[in-house]
């Protein structure tokens, strides 16, 4: 393998983005051989993202060992060059090759320590890949989300960007977005997990219960109705380099259950109630089709279900202040019934992991609901 100086000398003879594509091939060779990883990271910074150290004196202060950290670098690319780089990355990741190698390169390019420049390019790359139905690139993006965590700040920032591109700024749902589960099921599942965390979640942003856009609700409902196994696509084995450890999987089920349960106490649109009911039915059908686990359950974390209890109790307190009895409030009781249905079906399918006794105990703190009481008593034993 040539030295870093030799490789740099060869690449500097080429114009951008030709040198970026050539650099990616060299980077792939370095990562595959698992040698000179620091050389690969230097090539990524200099020739792929065209980055330079923010402060010219910083490299000398920190030493070369730390100066290639993405957070200390700033991209020199203009908007046209960014577009050229996105097309170059699409071309590179569309080449035939081993999934594990492609994923390793993707993870090296877009690690957890993303700077704004790389994050912007990643968002454009994934958006372009969705528009062009570029399956290999989206498969690697799905692996990236899973390894970093679908609800990590990096993943949710990408999810926000995609929602803007394909939902908020769109007058109608694109065919490419509708077909995403067919093109890249793992990415679609992980995208749902990330997006589910953005809405109907008091722990995000200001703490307000922000409902998802109607178009997004319809798309997810259609995805799950047409393909009940989609929510579990992230549980398929990952193609990772030898020695790499797959991170724990979080499915979108608990987050979407939160949407359907809390919608009844948040939405004032009758048509939305129908849409949420369709999503709720699709989720129940998905859970019922989950095969019995050979080992511990992996589909729904009990702690994620417990997070739904607090906003329900908070709404009950609000009703009491308004002199409305929670037990006689039809929308509130309907939310509790949906929650009880989801929990009963999930317990029956043995797909909840974590402390089930703790979950049942906290459910008792909710206002009285006949179906919820039946579920609690039936599962106490």
C-alpha cells in the first residue's frame, strides 16, 4: 500500500470530484484491509469532504493525531461542489460489492461525531437516494441509523430534514416515498423509529405534544397496512465488518403506539381520528404476526410504553381542573382503551421486554378504565 504522501500526491493531480471518487476507492481498500485507518480518515477529510482545520494554528497546538476530528474541520465545498459530491457518493455506493464493505465505508464517512458540513451532505445524499430509489445507498443509511441509534441526535436530525423534503415542502406524497419500504425496508423501519420520536413526545423540544403532519401519518399507515412485517425489518442481521458489534435494535412500534394512544386527547380533527384508528389497527395486526421469540423478547421495550403513562395522567389532571371526570370523558377513555388493547396484544404475543410487573404497576395509576383493569388483572398472574 502506498504511503499517505504518495496517495495524496496522486489525488492532487486530479480535479474535484474525480479525486473524491478515486479517494473513495483507496479508502475502501484501506478499510477492507483494516490497515492504516488513520490514513483512511485523513483521505476522507481532505479529498472527499474537502475539509480544512478551522484555525491554521490548531493543528500544531493539538498535534496531527487529533486534528482530523470532524468537529475541528470545516468544508471548503461550495453548493455546486456539494451537489457533485452527492452524485459521486451515489455512484460509489451503487457499485457492486459486499454489503459489509459498503456499510463500513459509509460509517467511516459519517461517524457519530458529525460536523454540520458532513451532516448537510448526508441529508442531501439520503434525500437524493430516496428520490432515485438507490437501494444500496439507502441500505447503508439504514445500517448507519441503527448503529448510531435511531433516536440519537444525528439520526433525528436526518429524519427532520427528510420530513421537510418529502412531507412539509410537498403538496402530495411522492411515489418514491410510498415505495421506500420495497426499496429499503431496514431504512424505512429505522426512519419510522426516528420520526416517531419527534412527534407526540413531551420530552422533545418545548415539551408540547406536537402531532405528526397528516401526510406523514397517512404514509406510515399505508406502509404498515401493506406490509405488517415492516416494523421488524431492522431486526434482520446486519452486514458489518468482521469484529464489529451490532447495536441494540429499537423498532418503531412503541413510538407509533404512543401516537395512536395520545391522538385522541390531542387531535380536534375528526378525519384524523379515523387515520389514527387505521394506524392503530395496523400496529395490532403487526404485533399479532410477530413470531414467538426463541429467546428474550426484542420488539417493544416496556420503558417506552411506560413513557406513555405520564402524559395520560397529566391530561387526567387537566380534566379534573376543568371539572370533567376522566371516567366520563369519551375521548380520554378511548385513548385508554387503545393503550390497553396494544398492551394486551403485545403481552399475548410475548414481544415486550423489560420489567412487565413495573409496567402493570404503573398502569394502575391511570384513571379507571374497564378494559385496562381487565388487562392488568389478567396479566398479574
